C-alpha cells in the first residue's frame, strides 16, 4: 500500500510524505504506483521550476518527502493541487493508497 502522510496547520501544508508500493498489479503494470509516481515527480519538478527554494525535497526509491518553508503561496498552491490529485486517486483505489492528515 502507498501511504501518504500530510502534516498541516490550519492554513498551510507543512509536510507531505509518500512511501510504499501499491501492490495493485505486478511490477511494471501497477497503475496506482504509476499514478502516484507521476503525480509526485510532477510535483517535485513544479516546485523546482516554479517555487525553487520554498521546500526541502527528498526522493529515494519508494519514498518522497517534502517539507515546506512557511509563508510561500506558490508552494502552498502546488502542495494543495498535489494533495487533491492524490485524494482523487485514493477515491478510485482506496485499497492501495491511504492518505492521513494530521493537524498541528
């Protein structure tokens, strides 16, 4: 299962952590993993090109971690759009992706 952990305060997404593999289909045929990977790599590229230095980014096999620096509207818009995309995927494949949101 893909686990997405979101840490937020009332107004901002502070962290987004994605790890695991969906296991929806054999390696190379897993649509859920492909979807999550596409969403997250697109997000990393968007932050790099549109909001550089607004977030700390980390990506290793099967794990992506994003920590936002407070107060940047560009980063917050990108993070919110990413969360919506992941939630849409979770709506169709809830047995393979789980999103938890923690308010701090």
